[in-house]
C-alpha cells in the first residue's frame, strides 16, 4: 500500500540534527548556557526513548532552553517521504536527508521479532553487479544521527509497546566503509538508556573489507558479522563482486577467522544465488570445501529481481540441489525468506524508482 509523498516542512534544512551532536559537545553547549549535563540525557531520552520529534514535546525542558536549542538544532534531521506496507507486515520507508538525498530502511516483523534493516551510505561504492544500491556509485556516508534516525522511524512503525528487537545493517551502502559513524550509532542503539537493543541482536553485513573486519573484531563487541561471499573462488567472485579483484578471498577468510577467534561469534556467509552464474552444485561443493573446518553459517539469498539487470533467481529445484552438498558437509545453511517483495524490499530499489521518476 503506497501512501502519497509527504511534503517537506520549510526551514528545517540547515540546522544540525541533535543526534549528530556528540554528547560531550552537547554538554559543553549546555554549560555555556548555564545548564546542567543532565539536560543532555533528558534530550537523548526524548529522542531515543520517547520518540519525540519536536522540541515542544519535551515538556520537562525549560522554555528558554527549548528556544535556544531551536535556534541551532533540529530534533530530527531526516524526514519520511514515503511509507510502503506489505501484507506480511514489512514496512519500507523512503527517508529524505537534510541535503535532499534519499535512503531506504525496512522493518521486518515476524512473530515477536521486530527487525530493522538500515542503510549506512547514500548509494554504495562496492559495485556488486546484481545490487541496485551500487548502480550509481556512492554519494556520501550517513552521519551517526542519520543512521540512528532510521531506527527511531522504524520503531515508530511497530505496534505498542513500540520496540525493535533486532538490527541488520543490510540496507544501502557498505557498513564497514562508514564504520566510525555506524559504531557511534550502534552504541546508542544498544545502550540501556538508548534504544535498548541487545548487541547480540545486531548483524553487520560486509562485502569483505579485511582491515575493517579486524578492527571490528578487536573491539570485541557482541555484534554478529555477515560476510557477502557470493562465490567460492576468486575467478567467479571477481566477476560478481568487483572489489574482490584487489582483496581476494584468502584475505577475507583470514579476517573472518580472526573475527571468530577474537569474539567467539560464528560468522555468517551470505551467498546470493544468481541463476546460471553461481548456483551450480559444483559451486556448492567448492563452497563446502572452503568452509570446511570453520564454524560457519551459510545464508542463501535467492536473487531479488532488479529492473534492468539481467540476473534471475534459481528455480526451487536448483536451490535444493545447491543446498544438498552443503548439508552433506555438515554446514549449517538456511535460505533467506523473502519478505515484502511486493514493496521492493530489496535494498536500493525504491529509491531508484523515485529518483528516476
Ligand atoms: N554492503 C554490504 C550490505 C549489502 S546488503 C554487503 O555487501 O554485505 C545485504 C546483502 O544483500 C548482501 O549480501 C548483498 O549482496 C545482498 N543483496 C543486494 N542486492 C540483492 C538482490 N537484488 N537480491 C538478493 N540479495 C541482494
């Protein structure tokens, strides 16, 4: 169900969003106005917990302070310009940033799970051949506030008592190419006084940037790592994932092993199945050999159609034949369920439609 485009309120464009102001800076700003650090906590509470989208709603802040804040900051810097809802409860939001660029985020609801799928960049620079997000390259990284605001907006779509249980960083962009901003956003998302989402319920998906994977491992957070493999050897992966040419599978696998050693968290390997390209049972056998001896989980993702791209998903029979060798090798494997397909829930598609129209 498509709702009409919601028009922008005037005048909010150039003010900095409050969630983009680091706590220390906010406390300093408050101190200069004779306000206690506690006010910073109140502000964050209103934004992160109470879902306030205006300063007027923040009734326990003195009026004078609210005016001073209003002169410099905006509570939220992004706006939801389109909201799509599929019959299976999946919501997709098209979000406009302060510079009028567009990003997407998705809420997936299943039983008690409320999973937010969020973006980290406008577009993507990795250029995976089948992916809609990277077709026009990357414009810029999202700020910490822009990442967090997606979570706030998606939580707003959940039924009372509004809450998110899981986060998957699998929207537009390469999360590890914007690691600092992502980490700050996740700090607030997982803090008790933030959004209170369990760190173990956060999954970061990467094309495979080894140095950043190692850095993430060294932080010893409980975040889960998913690596987009899509091929069991370099020759094939180079065709599908252009960045592989410089990196190579060995380096990526070594970084994934390092992540497991440091965090004890089993790595997930994602594998998008593209009919006739990487879905042959021989590829599955090769994948099984690659993962042998590793504690790994494989997530098979039948390709979601992208208009204009020549790829197709495998037939159910081909999918079953691909799974067999993996199962026989004792590898834990799942097929990702298709959610919200009526609303183009695959990343980057809605934005392309709107930008193109
Ligand atoms: N840059 C990150 C996040 C990408 S989105 C990464 O590469 O992991 C999360 C997953 O969806 C990735 O595995 C990505 O390759 C996959 N994906 C992208 N477009 C897809 C499509 N049209 N159909 C199926 N999976 C897709």
